[in-house]
């Protein structure tokens, strides 16, 4: 991934918040807040980052924050929507026209391994948000859960296009393999997690996909 946030997935900010996921903030202050919040939420955690710190680093005020976003929860959900819409996410990169359908599941694994090896990478930001918010009714959880479920369906579709006999089963196995690698990175180390992912992924695809024609 090009940066520690790319490929994980998820936002958009606006004043007031609307359902248009790609709407950009209407003021420079709102844009600065979103940029700073995205970085701090990822590096140090969402709950560990207070509104005062956000405003101080962004060089703005609480008034500006609440003009752009009705609450911190809405700011969090907006940033996750940006992550979900990021065109550099694993699925987008693996399913591009330059990648043959047969190779797309392997491309997902390669993109995830690349993300793990990116300096500063500490996991999928969407997955990190799920871990921080156990309440499924929280605005951030609703965005994150929806994205993860879509990722599941996208992986199943990629596996079908690749010729898997049981694409739903293979897609689910890939999903768990990718999520497991991201979750294991803190205690295995990012490099070992990437290597285990690559080895396991190759073995899985060798068993689940038909052999390539010579």
C-alpha cells in the first residue's frame, strides 16, 4: 500500500453530514480536521484521541469541528466512509483490468502482504474501529460492518471469476486468512505475518482453484 491507511479499507466529511459518502468538507478547517483525525485515529486509536487534541493539531476550534460534524461519532463514521471508498483498497487493486481473473485471489493476498510490510501499518482501520466499538448500533460500527460484509461478497465474487468450484467457501477462507494476518501482526511481527499469509495463501489457492492451462 502506498500509505499505512491504504487498502483497508473506508469516509467523507461534510457540514452538515449527509449520506453522500464522497462529499468533501466545505471548509479548509473541516478538511484539516478530517486529515488530522484520520492520522491520529489510525496511529494511536480512536478512543485515545480527544477532541481537544484534534483541534489543537489541526489548528482549529471545537466550534469549527461541530459545524462540520455534529459529533465526534459522526467524524469517526465519516472517516471510515472515506476508508471504505478508497480506490487503493485490497479488492480494488486486485480486481483491476490489468489483473487476469484467475490471478485476482492471489493478488488480494499479495496486496495484503504488501500492506503488512508498509512502515507504520498496524492493521485494517475498519477492523480496528470494530474492535474499539462493541455496540453494533454505533455509527462507526454500522459503516464498518457494512464494509466488511461487502468485502466478503467481493471476495466470493473474485473467487467465482477465478474458476473456484466452491467460490463462497474459498472467499470466506480468504477473508479469514486476511483478517487473521492483520490481527496476528502485533504479536508475530509484520514481516512474519506477511510471510505466513503468503505461504498459507499459496497453499489454499493451489487446493481450491483449478490448475492453470499450459
